[in-house]
C-alpha cells in the first residue's frame, strides 16, 4: 500500500477572481480559478504562491519562482516551458509557441495543451493569442484573459 502525501490548499482573492492553490510538500499541484471559499489549509508552498500572486497583481512581480508539478506529457511540458518564456506585457501566437516547442504546425495542439494548463497565470497561457491578434479562448473565461492582458499592458 502506497502512502499518499498530504495535499494542502490556499485561496487568494485577485482582481480577476478567487484562485485556489493546491500543493504537496514538494511542488505546486495546481493554481486555478474557483468559486470555492474554504478556509485555507496551506503549507509553506501554498503561502509562497499566494505571496507571489499578490506581488504579481500589485505590479511588483513579472515572473514566478515556484516548483510546479510537471505536465502529463512531454509535449505539454514543452508548451508550458515555452509559454513561461513569454515576457510580461507581451504575447505570442499559438503557431509561434508551437514552433518554439519544436512542433511547427501544431498550433491546435498547443491550444489543447494550454486549455489543460493546471497553473494559470504562473504558466501564462493568457499571453498566447491567435495569429490575427484576437485573444482566443481561455479556460478561466475569455473576459479574464482580456483583463489579464490589459493588466499587463499587452492590449488596450
């Protein structure tokens, strides 16, 4: 019988909605929008993620330094790694991200991988837009994607 590690969670209110952070003792498992409002039962990693998100939304942080759970596939991990290279306030197209991840022509697959991103904002899938400049879809809601891009100054 395998012993399961404890899972911790914390919640943080942001300008784009409540975010739930889950972690174990070694890595952040997920950061996602939620309607839940439980009392936080976090650990040091959860609290670190809360602090970094608050710094981001206060304009003091442009990148994150959190140990994240790896993606379920090598392709998705390459996509997430490349998305994390998109600078604050800038965007890249799905096609550009596909090329950067070593899979030219896989723009739709990039979109699929990003739709399953378990670490919103930290893995900035909101910075990935359509080739024609339109924002595209966002798992957290299209209005949140536009709000995040506006916050970062990537759109007006």
